[in-house]
C-alpha cells in the first residue's frame, strides 16, 4: 500500500504542477477522465490538456494534500487548493481573484466544490 500512496502523492503533485512528464510516467495510456473539462476528450491527452489549461488560468495554484489513505488497490486523497485567477475562465475575466477549493479524489474519481469556486470568482451568487 505504501507504494500506491507514493505513486498517488507524486501524481497529485504532478497534476497541480501540470508536470506532463510525470503524468505520462504514472498514468495508464488508457486513462478515462470521468470529469473532463468542457471541450476535452475523456482521454489521457484530454486530461493533460485540462491540467495545462487549469495551471495557465491559476498559475500560482498550490495544493495542501491533507489526507491520503490506501486500502488494497484503492487510494483516496483529501485536498485544498488555493490560487488566483490570472486568465479568463469560463467567461469570467482574469481579475486576480483568489480561490480556496476543497476536494477529494478516489482514484480514479474526483469530487470538488466547483460551486464554491464559481461563487468565489463572482460567476454565481453566494
């Protein structure tokens, strides 16, 4: 299990840093992204495009990996990301607005509070 935790920890950091080489090293070529970005294929290539795009929009994105647990082949993480909007995002102009978003990954599924992020960016009312 410690090997799985190490792999997923590296993957989480690669995801937040848009480290394409590490993503290629750790991800299965047949990866299916169950949470693809609009206009992106749910493939490894689409996932990598999503990662690069998000990092460009929030270039100072920082992750606090709060918990990581493993049971057999399953690994779960709980995290908080912070960053500031530096490029237009889904029609929201770049404003420098900061976000703090909590989420969880159950590899290979992701859950995050997208509504809170959109509220913090002023796209929808609180």
